[in-house]
C-alpha cells in the first residue's frame, strides 16, 4: 500500500500540483487539498503545518520517508490536486 502512495505523489509531482517544504506551503496562495509530512519533521515546522491545515481546512497526515522525497531533501509537501489528494487519503 505504501508503494501506491508514493506513486500518487509521483503523479502529483509530474502534474505540477505539489508544493515542497514548509516555507513554500506557508507562503503560497494556492489552496492545498492535503498536507503530508514525515516523522522526522521538527516540532516547530509541524506546528506551522497545523496552523496552515486549520486555516485552509485540509487534512494533515504523517507519511513514511519515501525515496521520491529523499531525492528532493523534502520532509513536508502539499498536494493541490483534489483527485490525487482523495486517492492518498483513501489509502491512509
């Protein structure tokens, strides 16, 4: 099942509907549909993501460390495509 989540994240990246990093997520005006973070994200960054999730009304989920995220040195991302976000939420 974790492979499917990584595949959906890859689809979202190819589509261009992903925001990488806490600072980009916080600064962007585009409304995210799903916020994802890894377990090794700092507590301060997690609290920033919680504020963004509360402000936008989108879910905040913790995921495993995937190779697709490790290549980009990324610990938090936002999916802005509704259909891909729903597919990831259903797998969680």
